[in-house]
C-alpha cells in the first residue's frame, strides 16, 4: 500500500456522526456542532466526533481550510453540557480526568491541524465555546452576539484555553476581567479587544468566511502550515505548561461543593448561593462538603465516615446524637 492510500481522502458522509455535521467542499472542511436545542454545548460523545472530524480534515490534502461553527443562529458553542457534568461527572469525578483528556485532544486537534482554522461565530460563544474559538487561527463573528467565560460563576475554572490564552490575546487586565467577573463581551468590543478578526452583519457571515477561505487557499500550503506552527509558539508554551495540571485539579475539584452547587443551580434553574459557601468557611464550617466532613461513626452498626451534619446513620437509621463520633468510634 502506498503512502497516498494510507491518507486517502474520505467522504465526509462516511463517518456517520450524530452530534456534528461534517462537510468537505471546494477545499474547505466545515465542522458544525449540531446540538442547537442545547445551545451547541458538547457532550463526551461530541468531543470524540470533533476529534475524528478535525483529524480527518488535517490529513486530507483536498482540504486547505477548516471552518468550525455551530448549528442555527443562537449559539456557536456554549462549552460542556452542564447536565452531563451534574448527572455524571460530579458523581464520578475521577472520570472527569478522562473527559478532560478528550477535551484536550479536541483543542490540540485544532492547534496541531496544520490547516488554518476559522471560527464562524454564528451565536454566543461562552465557556469552552470561547476557548474553542480562541484555539482557532481566525474568527469571524456575527454582529448581534457575544463571547464570554463562565467558570467562576458555575463552580469551575476556565483552564481549557482561556486562562492560558486570554492574556496573550487581549492583555492581562482584560483577561482578568473576563475570567474573574464573567461579563458578556459584545461583538464590537470583541473586535476592539482583538478576540476576533472580523465582525459582520449576520446575513454576511458566510460571505466573509468564504472570502477569508479563498484568500488562504491562494497561499502556499506548506508555508502556511509552518507559519501556523511558528505563530503557535506562545499558545503552545502556555497550553502544555498548564493543561496537565488543570486536568488533575479540575477532576479533584469535582469532588467538592462548588461545582455541585454551580451545576445543580443550573439544572434547577435557580440562583447560585455564592455567599452560602463563603459564610460556611467564615463561620468555621466546611465549605468543601455538602453535609460537612466525614467524621461520625455510628455506635449501633459501626458505619464510619458519616457526614458531620447528619443526625441519623445513613446505613441503619440510628440517631447519632450522643453516639460515637470520629474515626475511633
């Protein structure tokens, strides 16, 4: 088998994706997150599909430009599926380490694709959605939408690209404003700050993306590929120096109260009790555990590690007041 056969171009329709749309036409590969009912947030399965599609486009010599976008008009991408986080990863935090491995591969597939990637920002791009567009080389944004980060508002940290690249992209103080305060950055401000390259009326979004793609295709491919690699220097330095640590910390942090409260508030459609966390710590309580640290031992059945605020044993139902506490029983 020849080297050409190993990397032969494949029909985009042959992959059978469920969460994304994949199209290759006129030297451009278009990857669309197709979950508009969920504002194009990505699940674990979505990430797997994105990795495969971008890797295919990277290796296809009939593709010169990759366009990343979202389905519909409301959202480009809103990051990870919070319902999946709440239903799966807050219950199995060690699996979040595996999830972050997938997310890292997705971001790195964009960084290391060897093809110029254009973010077609057709709607809101927040959280991992903004990190996705930051990973791209160029960005064209509709004039009626916004960007943002939400980590400190939902019990997470935006260390999947935002903490690494915002200060490089828009400067330290603006990066801190986005990361600490989580404001919405409207299109015109995003352009002024350098978060995107173009802002156009929604009706002209595809036209502007096509114009950029045409201009890129009229450049030498290998020179373009190596230019991307060189320009990626600071982004890769920041990314690879921190993402492993971020992966471990986030999976550990998922065992604590902050992500639980943030995710549950989202699912229950209520306000987050930020001050409740602060009061617990200030009043000498535990702000890391939902029902306090694991300190009770039931004198009746011997069950250990019962949370501090429990009044009854979760195993046998016996009252804990006045019974043995602590590891010693």
